[in-house]
């Protein structure tokens, strides 16, 4: 039988009437696991999220999958051997991991590195920061569906790693810092090549401005997402760009400089008042440009002289305790060393940036929607070795 126009209108009217009936259905929540092998978790981190529809009721991080016990391992190593371990904590910015430990040991031994070594340490520290954050600037775009920025990041990060390798002999694990100075001096032509690499870093930052910061989809996914007020950031012990992107003007390089050459140059601490995922990306982008400027200034004024102070052939650190923290690429990293006067530390406590920064996970993910979990995790930027130690 043929369906008439009247029958069609009656069917549509019936469907519309059914749609107007408001029936409240009680549904149970759902628990999902993000990780421990999800690409947004940057490694073996697990997020247990409880959902109401697509909204997060609660989210709890499950850590420890990569725990390697660095704090106990240091107790059976001599002081020079410890740097081999700790530059693997945040493996993306490894030289920076060595610096606060060496500074703490020097403090206990009442030794100061020569001025030239202090400058070179600071240059390598900032090169580690650039190599670390460049990866973030490309990788966060990948988490939101854009792969081109990651290709740019891996391409230009190589120029920075080449300069680190040219001095230290290692791209990821330099093991170059020493109590009282550095292992070797700069090779011939290195300063000129490093300045050229810094020009490439600035070009990369300009490209990220065009590809990512000005992208409409990126802005929709990041602006107003994962907002952390400054008071909450301080309560949870956030540091680094995660703290400064909430408007807190705090940077250990300026406010608590120990043993490095930041007080010899002019540079700026970047902050953002919005505290959202976009702010965290934007602050790190500006800090990468600023790090390139810091490197150039240091290389223009690097002093001559030795790179090692006079230290005993066999290092025994006097009995005592010391804590030194530095502004590492991921935030505040500190080493608390307890010495009993032996060739190795009696106890070491490591304050890693990622572990403290991720303490806010449950708070920041509560009430967001499932796609925002990925955006927020990516914007917080953590390295699993730094998280689990």
C-alpha cells in the first residue's frame, strides 16, 4: 500500500510527541583506564577515571610503574658515579639533573667551580632546557591531532643535541658535570655553531606561533580548559611553567640562584594570568626563546681560565647535610644529601618536578570532559622517569 503524504505527516507528529516526553533514566557511572600505555601519558602512567556520561567525576593517578629506586642506588655509589644515574631521571633534559646534585656536594665540601666552568654549566643547563621544551611544543600538538609540529620539533631539536654531544660526548646522558667543575673544556668552533643553533631555535618558535598558537582548533581545545588558580597551584606545590602560567612570578634561576651564572646577564621571567592549557603552552614557548637569548649572552661573555677547581683525587665529602634546588626544564628539582664523611652519600632525597606537578591531577581533572583529559595531561608536561625516580 502506498504511503500518502498524510501518513508521513502523522508519523512525524507521533515521533515529535514521543521526543517531547521527558523520561529521567538513572544510569550508573563508568570507570575507564587511561594508560598505563596510552600515548597521552608519556609513558607508563595510569589514570583511573570515573565518568558520568562524558564528564569526569573523579580521576586518580596510579604511579610507580617505572620506579627505579634512584635514591637507594645513590647510597652504593661514589659521588662521581652518581651523575651517571641521575641524568636518567628526566632523560629529555639530562644534564640539568646533574647540576643540583653537584652543587649540593660542592656546598658540603666548601668548593666553588671556576668562573669559566660556572658559565659553561649554565649554557649546557639552558641547552638541556631547550632540548626538553622543544619536544613538548611539538608533542602537545600531536595529542590534539596535529603531527606536523612534532616533525618540526624533532628536526630542530637535533641541532641542540648536536651541540650538547659536541661538548659532553653524549646526546641524552652526558655525565659531564664534576665536583669542582667540568670534565672537559669547549671544543674549537663550538661557540659559533651554538649561536647558529640558537637562530634555528628562534625560527622554530616562530613556526610554532604560526602552526599551533594561532590555530583555531588548538585554541578551542586549550583556552579555558584545565584552569589552575594561583592559590591552588601554590597549595599543590606546582613549579616551573605550570606555576608561572597561573600568574605566579617565581623562578629559581632569578630568585634563588646558586652556583650558576644567571645573575651575570639580563633576561626575563615569563608568566601568564589565565592558568589554562593554552597558558602553559604559551609560557613554555616564550621560555624557549628566552633560553636561546640566555645562551647567546653567556657565550658572548664567557671568561677564560680553568674549568676545574683543586679537588682531592679521591673525593670524600665532609659529614653534614645540604639541600640545593634548581629551576630545571620541568620545574623545581632538588637534592637533599646526607653525608657521613664517606666517598658516597649516606642518604639522598630527590625532589623531582614531575612528581610534585602531577599531585594536582585529581583536582584538575574533576568535572572536565573525556577529550579534555588528554589536553590537560599534555599541557602539564611530565616525564615518567622524573615522576617515578
